[in-house]
C-alpha cells in the first residue's frame, strides 16, 4: 500500500496516515516533511537547572523516570487548576 502511495498510484486516507504516524512513533510534521525519523525532536529547555536535571533523569531506570513524570504531571495539573480557578473568579 505504501509503495502505491510512493509511486503515485494511490492516495492515502487520513486514517491510514494517523495509524502510520503512530506505528512509526513520529509526529505529522516529521511524517509529511520527510525529516529523519531517527533524529529526536529538538526542544530547548531555557531553565538551566531544569535542563541539567532532565539530563540526569534521562539516565535513571525507567521506573524512576515514571515517578519523576508523575510528579511533573501533578505540578502541571495543579498550575492548570489554579489558572482555571483564577479565570473563573475574574
């Protein structure tokens, strides 16, 4: 099927593109622009301390990384809740 797309013999349906991006574990931009799927997304963390901590976290065992992700997710959700409450009060 992908070969037919490449040859121009058929056009992909959007649903197939969504599934293909998920299987390849890439975002649509990378899928459509043909960037190297092996190259990770570039994201610059501006806070120096947070950047250094992220580098250290990347070397932890996966279960320890999950704990860190859980705490970060909680902090983000708490901030979103505060914003929601302050917007509702205004």
